[in-house]
């Protein structure tokens, strides 16, 4: 092949490569555009879903992270009003314990209601967004709403905690006692921890000096532990405050975890049929007590 032929074929090869490169670029550009459009569509859809989720969470009292946006414990303790729904008629006041109606509730008077207030006058509660009342269940409250005496019901407008729920001396007294129990559970508990040490989980108040205390072995918090057993224990303790700020505690009853529930091992459960007036759970990360009931 002479030099002229070589030049011709070389030119053809170069043109072919250029054309192939052009086709590849068009394909790549088209694919990139499609991907960009797809990503934009997904982002737009995601933004719409997030906006809807935020709106739903705000309406339910939560933020986008799923955590409570409103500190209802603080609101309750401070006796602050919580808006439930707007009412246009003249408002009346009702005070008493807020009760939730469950399917197995023996009370037939309020079987058609979700909540009722138990006080000097028992009233069924009506209105919208009654899910906001869940937090106040079992607590002494004051309700503002439109009262219907004939139907024995009240269309709620707002609610706040009242009575002992807002008594600063009682609240501080509980926190002080729980702090003492948490710091001294390993000496108060009838049995020593089998693996590591005891830590408190839940404290239920029968009154201001008698409490049920649930606790467990910290080995359960160890991710590297191969312990599978439930180490939970429970005691009923009577605590008498001392002048030095400490407490004289007496264990009235002691339970160990059975197959499905706690089994009484020692003592007498003298408050078996009594109502729990307040329940708190300890958060080891925040090192704080949270009112749970």
C-alpha cells in the first residue's frame, strides 16, 4: 500500500472515531438529562411527602424527627393551658380526674365517649382532636368548654393540670426521693445483682412515701454481653424522709421476674388494689426522670 492509500485509510479511521465519539456523547448527554429529571422528580415528590409529614407531625405535637416538640411534663407541672379546639359559645369549667374509656370499662354511662372527667359532676368529653388528651389521662385537670348539663357532657376547648399535679412541693419531693432511690438501689434491694449492679427503670408512686420500684442488672445494657435472661426485679418500698436529707427505707414486698410477669417472693403487697398516682421512668442518657403516667 502506497503512502497515499495509507493517508486515505488513516483519514477514514479518524473520521469513524470522531463519529463514534459524537454518538457516545449524545447518548451520555441524553442519559444524564434523564437521570437529572428523574432525580428532580424524586426530590420534588420527597419534598411534598416531607411537607405533609411535617404538617402531620406538628398537628400531632411532634417534630420531623419523631421526638416530642412540646414538653408536656413541664406544661403540666406549670399548670399551663393546652388548646384542644375552638368553641364559640360561653365556656364553663369542670375539675376532676381525666379518665379514658376503654372497651372493657365497666362504666356504661360514658361508653360512647373517648374521655370523661370524674369530679363533683361527671361529664363526658366531646370535641375534635381528643387525642391530645392522652397525656392527661389519669391526672387531675381543669377543663374549659361548652357544658351541656342535660346530656352530662362538655365540648372541650382547653385543658390544664390542676391540684397535686402542679404542687411544686410534691413534684420536688418526688424528684428528691427518686434521686435517692436511684443512687442507693444496690443497698436497698434485698438481693445483690448477679452480674454487675442494679439500675432503676421505673418508679410508681402510691402516695408520697410508698413506691413500687422496678430495676434491673446493668449487664443488660452491655452490647457485648451474651446474657439472655430478664434480670428485672421489683420492690414495694416505704420511705421516710430524714433531717439530713436522706431516707429510711423499708422493703415491704419483693418480686422477681417469672416467665411472663413478676412473681412475689417476699413480703405483702399491701397496695395491690390501690391506684398509682404517678409513674416515672429514668432516662440514663439524659439522666432525667420522665413522667410516663
